[in-house]
């Protein structure tokens, strides 16, 4: 279970949309780690290095409507395209 962060909105805080995107990315990292037998920190580093997190931020509006299986398949393809392990 992912613990939700309580961040103030407004000055220096995050908007509700930004919080939703952040929470979604955290869950995607966690699910990616589970699928590929990685520690969450290693999954984060891998996804960051091979543009998976950038992809999730850019295409959040579409990706969050898909199943996690489809999202994880997309992340695998994006990372592989950007030099990640095959």
C-alpha cells in the first residue's frame, strides 16, 4: 500500500493535478519494480535514466486511463527504445 503524502496547496505546495500525477508515477514505479523483481529505488533509477518517468509525466492524460499491465508494457518499450535492458 502506498502512503499518501499530505502536501499543502498554494504557496510552494502542489496542485491537486500535480499530486495526482506524482501519486500515479509512484504507483507505476512500484508496479514496475514488482513485475521485474527490482527494489523500488532501482526501478526509479532505471525509469529515470531511460526516460520512463518523463514519458509518464508527458503522457499521463492517456496512460492513467490504461491498465497497469498496458502501462508497464509501455514503460518497458520506452526504456528499451532509450537504451534500457532488453
